[in-house]
C-alpha cells in the first residue's frame, strides 16, 4: 500500500556549517534517520548542548511533571518577536501563568458550543468558495489558509474574512508567515541578551502593519464593551475576564499580543492540518467515501452533530500524527539534570519533536502508515496517552486544542460531503517545516462536485 509522503533524512554525519544550511532550508530533512528510533540524542555545538528526547517518561518529565524546571527556550522564537511581542506563546513563569488564567476560560467546553455557529458559517463559506474551483488543479493550502483565517475572525471578532480589516490582516499575515521560520539561527548560535536583534525591514514593517490592524480591532472592541454593545464572542470573553489571583485584565497592548498569537497559531496550524488531511483523503479514496457517507449527518449548526463525526475525527487525529503542524518544540533546562545516565547541564536545550515521536519505530505499529483505525487498538490507545502531542502536553498544552478538534473534522466533513478529491499526478507533496509543516511546492488537488 502507498505510504504518505515523508521527507528524506540527512547523512549521519555533517559539519555544523552543513547542518545550519540544511536547517535553514527545512528543519525535518536536516535531521538524521536514527531519530526515528532513538530514545535520546545529543547534538553538540561550540556554544551549547542540545538533547532530543523521545522516551515517553522523559517527555512526561519535561512537559507534565516538572514544567517549571524546563521553561520554553527564549532563543527559538527570535524571528516571531516583532509580531508576537509578549504573547502567551513566548512567555514563561508568572507572566505566562497569569496570561493562561485569563485566556483559558474562553476556550472551555461550553464556549465551544457557543462559537459553533460561527465555525459552521465559516465552513459553509469555504465550501462555496471551492465550488468555483472545481474541475481544475488547485493548491489546497491556499484554500485551507483562507478557511482557517475565516474561522478565527468569525469566532474571535464576529466578522467574516470579507470584512475590510479582516482581509487586510489575512493578507499581511500571509507575507509574514512565508518569511519567518518558527526556529531560526538564534537556536543554533545563542546571542547575548544585551546584543540588539536585527530583523529585515520587510519583517519589521509587516509585523508593525499587522499589529496596527489588530490594535484597531482591539480598540473598537474595547469601546463596544464600554458601551455595552459588544457581541458575546471570544474577544469579548477574553477582554472582560479578570485574573482570579490579581484581579487584572489585559491592557490594550497585551491584548494585541494575544490576538496576534491566536491568529498565527490558530490559523497557520489549522490550515496545515486540514490541507494534509485532504491530501490523505485523495491518497486513500476508500476513507474519503466513508467520511462522505458520514457527513450526510451534517444538517445544521447544532453542536451535537460533532458526536456523529467519529470517523472524521479519527482521520483528522491520524493526519495530526503524521503531519503535526508544529514539528518541534524547545525547552531549556534551568538546572542540571540526569537523563538516561547523561548529565544535562543547566542551560541545555531539550528538544521535543512531535514529528519523530509520532513516527517512532519502537513505539507505534506501522509508524509511517495511514491507519485511522489504530486509535481503537491497544497500541494506539497507549501511544495516544504516551507518545502523541500535536498540541503539546501538560500545563502548556495548546489552549485551542479542543477548538481545533472541532474545526478540523467539521470543515473536512463539509468538503467531502460536497466534493470528490483526487491528487494531481506528478505533484506529490514534499513535507517541509518552516513556520509549520507545509509542502515544499504546495499540495495540489482536483475537486469534483458530488451528484
């Protein structure tokens, strides 16, 4: 049976210069094949030690048991600072904890039910846009980016993407995300804190433009809250929530930081996941037909319909296993620790790789194969608990994980209900990781209306 595409691995030994060059081109193919079997691997540079950890109990130690001892590395997201400022994605310690106490209530289960009609409307709009694209080859990542951005605008600010401000933000984000890797050279060569960071003028200008547009949306919403006319959406919920420990709310500037990461994380990662899932459906038409049949249950914007999309959920979960949108995350050891009889010094980087963990040959049955039924097997259930983290894990688990697991299966089901999907011959996608796991030259599909 055909296997889903997987990037090549680099030779076992390369120089630091060669690695940096490969790393800049693509994080995934810059890694050696042995990481798919290793429990732990050490990477040495003249500046620091880095340790990739795949052993489930060590991953649990870092993310769940002792997260305060392994904060997020400040080096790895240098390229995102002009846009994200002091957002929850970049902060650590008490600042991060305060931010999560304010943000998390907006994404609780009951709120998902409240935002579902807006999500449904965005999915319907995506299907309508695709109707004009049938019968020809289309680059589906462009379409899923549009759909995911529409979901964010409708659920966060109660405006569709066609709204003038929303379309401007979307356009600017597309420019930014194509030029900024989530891991950059600062992850390899640590710069002193006092040394100024130099960003290209395009990066700074695009980030400033996005923040100005978000600031306008935020100020308009604050005025509506004061006037008592604000809609009951995610932005209003977050902006009116007080920290139960300090009694503080987000300032206007703090809210701009958070909206930037909601859009970047929620839009970019969802677009990646949905695009790869649609490609997998083209690759495995039997599963496509199963989901199309299941999607007949979609009759209206009632949240209860999600309980009937079980196959769609399993397929989407399997796609997240094979193509986790954020392929690597980096923590930093605050104190010396011993992992697998190795002394890990203070300041060392601890790399956690969903990409390698999800395909680990000593953990998963058929690790590189597409099998949505695995989630009902004993191996699948165990790996789900111990070796599956598309949204991270522990206290820093993505606050929008539940949101994404509704959005993805819903849009997927709506598309498959109305269209048959085929892969374009000669254009097999090659996974690469920059900001998220995307395809080197896009994901090309052909859609045909179902009768």
